C-alpha cells in the first residue's frame, strides 16, 4: 500500500494538535496558538527532542522558568510554593516530558502515514540555541492564561544533525 507523504503544513498542524493534547492531558490546561512567536523574556527552560528515520526532525520546547514551575505543580498536584529550589531537576524533567509528549505525537502521526521513524529521547538544551539551519522550520507560540511558551519544529534534517 502506498502512502502519500505528509506536507510540512500538515506536520505543523500535527505539532499544534500534539501541544494542545499534551497540555490538556498532562496539566489540565487549555493552550491556544498565537500568531506572533516572539522570544520569551526572562529565564527559560528548554528541552529538545525529535525523531529519526524516514523523516528526521527536531522539536524544541521553550518555557519560562516561572511557567515550568506551574507545569510541574499541576502535573504533580503540588502548589508552586511546595516546589523548592531543590526541585529544579524535577521541574526540568516535567519540561522534558512535555517535549516527549509533543515529539511523540508528531512521530506517531508520521508513522501512521507510512514514514517509520523512532523517537529521540528529549534532553535539556540551552534556551538560546536553535535547531541546525537545514530543512524547513516553524516556530509557534502558545498561551495558557497569562503564560506563553514556544515550540520550534525543524524537519528534513540530515540524520547526523538530528541525533
């Protein structure tokens, strides 16, 4: 059975859907995409993951440090004040898990279209770093109440760049 390759626009739609599903399921938050994807101000936490195979790509999630604590509190059913500075590793893990859910959502949809690929385990990344300049790229901003976060997608990366 032949499969029609997904367009970049379709994959971007899957990215947005993955963000909306993950923020709802993990944090009981309603995220809304925004038209303007400006950089976040202040300290941030970034995680990078992606997928390799018939389609290679990178997914970078960037959230404010403050919003990372909100996410951790909601995921763990704790008040933000209960998450002490010693919990920074835990807070980082929550951001990594959100990246994993988003990346996994895109990867699953790619596999469903006949483009087998495997998920790369997300890791913390330097917030200011960006994906390698290769292939197609898209940055989408989302708002959850007063908080904003960014998700960047880079597709068509050479296999060596997306490892």
